């Protein structure tokens, strides 16, 4: 209509209200960013391999540092990390969405208090409690322990990511006729992706590190190599295990960071 101006949508600063540790910017990774970490890991892995090959290994070191054993333990470690992280994602993201809705905000202190228990209890003690609750050793009790230990970062970051979305954008979306569900899926969640991915990145690193304790509870993993090096006083075994665990943690952190960059909406 003549004389009626469209409402002006306020400009939102790309750096306003950014949580600590979250990088703003939607540019795609450069070639250096793509290749930097893989090349670094390849160099460290190659240097460790040639260092081990240059040493005179005794019968114990030769038995532990076989290709088949290391591959098997690495796969076990990856399975523990992947399954526990997927379960946490399936639990924490929907729960975080629910707790940011007005009707459920009264439950936030209770839920966060329960989630904090997993972070408050030492990891070995938490796995021991889970083992006692299940009554048997193996993959399943360790996965549940990892889920309890890494739930908080994803839950908290999901809530923070959704709460930081500018209310003006939500009002504008509803004014365009979008339903609350569509606003959540089309506006809130895409804008919260960088913060959620940061929580996933933290949970992955926690799970990779804590999964080394799975060897004490019959779940295998690279902890078998690390603790054999400690118990048998074999530096070659210990260094090999530590390099594998550290490299795996850096790799999953790199992959999660790249995923966050690629999934972030343009213009953030």
C-alpha cells in the first residue's frame, strides 16, 4: 500500500554474542586448513613408525606391536568412540531443544544437575559404577559410561546455541507465516550448528581419551597398548600407544571442526 513502509529488520552483527571458543565466519576451509592436520598426523605417524623400526625389539614388544593387533585395537577404540557419541547426539540434541522451549524451562536446573554428575565423577570411578550396575564386563557397560561422561558438552552447547539466536529473527520468521516447528528447523537449528558442533567436538575428544580405560573393563581399545607399555616398562610400546591415542583425538577434532565449518550457514 502507498505510504506504508515495510518494517525494517535490524542488522545482526556476526560477532555479537558469540560464545567463547566458537569461530565466526562462513568461508570455506582453505587448502592449508584442509591438508594441514592430515599432513601433520602423517608426519608424526611416519616418524613414530620409523623410530620403532630402528629399535631392537624384544619378544614382548614384537608381540604387542604387530600390525594386526594395533589395527584391531584401533578399530575397537573407534567403535567405542563412535557408538557412544552417536548415542549422546541422539539424547542430548533433542533434550537440549526441549529444554529451550518455554514449557520445559523449569526442568533445566534438574536436568543439568543430573548431566553434571557424569562430569563430576572421575572417569574410572564412573566406569566402575556402570560395570557394577550391569554386572558384567565388555563393550556395552563402557559405552554407557562414555555416554554419561560426555553428555553435558553437547547438551549444554545445544541449549546455548539455540538461546543465542536473535529473537528478532524468530519473530520475523513467525511473521512470515512459519510454524514453530519450521522456525526451529529452518532458522534456530541452522544458526546453532557452530555451537552444537563445538560441543560434539569436545565430546569426541573426551570419548577418545576416556575410552583408553575400556581395556580395564573388557572392551579393548588402544588402552591395551598404553597400559601394557606401563606395566611391562616398555617405552616403545608406551610411546606407540600414546601416539595412536593422541593422533586419533586430533583426527576426530579436525574432522568435527571441518564438519562445523561446512555445515554452518553462509553469512554467520
